[in-house]
């Protein structure tokens, strides 16, 4: 049996020390195979970003194990260049993650320069390949981030992340800062890249529509605890946790999809609803009102 690309074992993440210590993640475990997409979902503050930042080396776990190809994965500053190359990250706000003074070609070229990739001519060819791969027109190469749309900025961030041919891409709410139409375009791009490059991906989101399109498996986190985990088809269509059902309900347009106006009002206002009331929501979800077209 082959070794998973990434193994997470009983991962615990704390912030602060002593009496001020806050536990952001209370033990999380799963495997990620080459080419597999694992969605990590939950509301803001649930601990999902802390989990993937630990994988990226930006947060040091309090306990537990992170293994890459069966070998311990140290914090970022202690990782050898090859390990850094394997894991790349796309952040939520593309505007904040791109140097506003640099032009697009220089932003994409930066990791190639840092790692000594070829001469100027070879790097130029690679940048052009990456722009084509991420559906960026060549006339954008001389522009600065302020001259780009939100979707174009995120495509530049994706192109930069792919420059060193990673095997694992972390997308930390990479769609949430984009408008609905652009989210659709970028999620399709990520799906195509995953297929064409055999990329494994940790896809962090609170949007179940994007999860349905992007992921093979899903890990649901509530207040730092994993409350549900499994194949997307199982978790999204037959959720066991009330919290998962609420996340699914929140993905609906309640006034348009629900016949009970009191339930619609409660969902819009973030109020708790009963298990009995949620049965109607699940009937709608299984009927396809949430998921739309199949992947």
C-alpha cells in the first residue's frame, strides 16, 4: 500500500501560553493522497485556517504529527528547499498577498528567481506557460496588481504558487473575496489544474457549493473540533452532525428555497433551529436545490 502524500495525526494547535492560551484545534487526523482534494469547512473562527497554516509551516502545532511522504514535516524555517517547493499556498485576499509595486511577470517570476531556476530567457518562458495555464492574457504581464480585477489577482497568485510545480496546493478561502461569477470561474480553473497536474489540494471554505464542485472528501470543523468527515457525497447529502446541516442550510437562499417563513427568518438571522425543522432543509438539499449541476 502506498504512503499518503500528507498524514495528519491528532493535530493540536494553541495560541498564547498559560492562562491566556487558546486552543484553536482539538486534535485532527486525516490522510491526503496524491491528486486528492480535501475540503476543510466551518464558520469563521472554527480552526480550519489554523489547520492548513500548520501544514504550510506558518503555525507550529502544540502536539500531534504532520507527515509528508511518511517523513516528519517541520516548521517552515526548518524545511529544506525541496519540501518548501512541494507545498504552496494561495491566500484569501489576493490584493494583500501580491506586492503592489511589482508587475505581474515579476510577481510570478519571483519564486523562480529565489530558487535559481534557469536564466532570464528560461524564466520568461516559464512565466508565459504559467500565465497561459491560469488563463491570464499576455497583455497583463506589464500591469501592477492595482490594475487588475479581483479574479485576475487571484489567478496571478495561483500562477505564482504553481511556479515550482508543487504536489500540494493549499487554497485558504481563495474564493471568498471574489464575486459569485468570478468564484465560479476560479473554482473551475482550480478543478482543471487539479486534474491536469494531479495536484493534491486542501480547500478551505465555508461555501458548500464550492465544496461540492471542488472536493473528493470533506472535514467539518466546529470550534476547533472535527464533527464530521468523509466523502463529499456522504457528508453533503447525508450529514450526521447538526452543525453540518446548519452549514448546508446557510448555503441556501432561505426565502427562495424554504416554504416555512419562520425557518427562513431564523436561518437568515443565524438563530438556532430545531432538528425537526432542519428535516425540511435536508429534503430540499437532497432534491438538488443546493447543489445544482453535478461536477
